[in-house]
C-alpha cells in the first residue's frame, strides 16, 4: 500500500467561519412549521458534528410524530387556502425571489454546507449553491407552463369536447441525503412548488444545517405560511412519521436502496406516490482510442469527487487492455496529489467522509477486498488523528465475487479492471442490481452509441462524466430507483392528470 504524501494532508481547519456563518451556527435551531420557528413538541434535540474534526456543531430540534402531524396540517391548510389557487405567475415570482436570496447569501451558505457536510468550500461556493438557485429558477419557469391537452375521441360519433387538466397532488414530502444536502433540497422544493404542491422537507440527521438556513430564506422571501415546512430529526422517527402519514400524497426520496425499500413498505398505507433516487455502482468504460487527456482526469474525478460519496460515482473502471496501465497510472498519480483536508480550507480538494460510521464502513470494504486478493495500487488508509478522512484508493485484481466490485461503497474507492473488446465489456458493464449511470470514452461513435444503448442505466455519458442540467431528467433503472428528477418529468411527477369529457 502506498501512503498518501504527508505534505498533502491538511486535516485541521485553518479558516474560521465568517461572522455571519458563525452567528447562524451559534443560533438555536428549531423546526419550521406553518411559517413559524418552533421547538419540538417534547423539547427533544439532537446534534450535528463537523466531519473534519468530529466536534459538535450545534443542536437541532428533534421532531416527533406530533410535530410531523402539525406540519402536515399546516401544509394542507396552505395548499387548500393559498397555494393551489395562487396564480402560477405568483408561484414563479416567489421561486425567483428565493433563488435571488440564495445567491445573495452564497458565501455564507457555502461555508455552512462545508462545515456540516465536509465538502470543499470552493466547490460548494462555485457549484452546489449556485446550481440550487438555477434549479429554482428553472422550475419557476415551469409554474406558468404546466397545461393539459384537448382530444378528439376515437370511438364516439356524437360531438364531445374532451380535455385533460394537470393538477397538483397536494401535500408532498422531500427527504434528502447528506452528500449534497442543499442542492437536493432544491431538487425537491423547486418542482413541487412549481406544480402547486406544498411540502414537508426533511434533511438527513447528519446534515441539517443549511436546510434550517434555507427555511429562514423561504420565510424572508414571503412564501405563505405552511407552503414549505422544514422538519429536522432522525429517519427512523420523523422520517418514518412523514412516510407513513396519510395526509402526505407523495414522497420524493434520495438515498440508499436499502432505505428506499423501507420507504416503499411505509408508503403502502395510503398508496402515496414515490420518487426514489437510490444507489449505484456505475461503470466507467475507457476504450484505447479515447482522448486520454480528458478521460483520465474525468475518471479520477468520477470516483474521488465529493470523497466518493456520490450515488452515480464511477466506481467500476473498465479500460481496454492496451491502455490499462497508462490509465491506471494516471489515476493513481492524480489520487496521490489530491489534498485531503477540512472542507473550510480553501486548498482542500478531498474532504472527510461524513461520519465515523461511514469511514469505518469504507475501511471495512477495502480490507475485505485486500483479504480477498485485491491489490491496493494507492491509498487504503484513514490518515490523521481527528476527523473522518480516507485516502483516495485504487484497487486492482478485483473479481465479481468480491464485495468491493459488486456493492456500493460510497467512498473514494475505485476498482480498475481490463477488458479486450466490445464482446468482453457488454456482459459486465451492466450491474445485476443497479442501473443509475454509465460513462463511455471512445472516438468511435458507432461503438459509443451501440454500447450506450445496451447499458441499462438512467444516464449514459459519452466522452464526459456527471453532466447534470435542470432540463435533463435523471434517475435510475432497476434498484437504482423509480421515476425521474429534473426536467419536465420532474415537475409532472408532482401532478395528477384529470380527464374531462363534455357532451355538446
């Protein structure tokens, strides 16, 4: 095993929070229900910690079932009496106002996201926060464009006027993960509110900080009370109460496949709709004729970006045998140069994993791979005395019988494997369980299109990786999820279609 160079380890935070971010971090964190900030009904709290140090950041209200019920009632009242009948242009204006407020506070939000989730502050400032604002602006446009259709009936001789209406579902919920907490909040809120629904937003218990700050911005933007309610707490309690509540008509969830299956059972009580964006074990396929100047750094970014805590991470790398050594050498070199450190440090390129539990899980997978015969080309260790850091790791010699090659690790761990030709890669590119994304690198467009059609994945990137756009639907095949987020599909998922037939 090759240790990470000592001069590239910058664990301890060197930068202090700005005065505004520090002031918010020090504030009491409450639930946001019916347009008011309030304690949990029983006064219970829980804590969030900085993954770079393991130290507690602050306390948050721990929502109870009573609190969830109160939030559902507030959302229902807002839906029936304010939101569903508001002019679409009014809903659009409020979403634009929220996007503007996000950009006015981009530096503070980036710091808070970095503190809570461990991601590099430069990435949060340049990508996560602005992308969230763009998502809201995109769906602000859809608020005025949702419409039904008119139809000529095919079996009726008498004159009829037939048309459809696209109507909001009602009270919905968004349950978001800890890897991209602020952006995921935008993925849920934007389309739901544009469609005319009202929402309960529940952040992951590991990363609730920016969701509470978002509640303040929603309040400042002037949304009617109850349109968005922010519920902090644990998944097994408040999350379960939301999913089981008969007043919630849909849950949009992003997280693990395991939890998605639990939600599926919980939602059966009133047959509520589900959008599930779940796990993945995505293949990254590089042919020998690919542009290596682009393919190699992209392959490294595909697995090491966000410390590998990405559902569509390119964790299975397949390289045509004649180029295998060159590609692996390039990725290993990239990995060894990455600067590990606290997210708030401007020089950090690879932040910590989200928790000790996650770090230990990733370490256990790597150890299992080593024990099963895999070779560690680089990384494999958990450096430092504080925080939950893990070195970017490349494994060679893995086989489909090894858990590291078949199971989602959700960390900076890459399995690199050679292949000879198209007939070799087609059978192994697909995963028996997952089908979220795939990336193909080749100058031969016939090869690219053929393989792109054959791979069972919701997103296929050719000569690129991880291209996301508000207008492009995203979601998985198989156990990687149900439904799509973003694009027209994302907003229509929060609507019902009603057919109306009038005899003339």
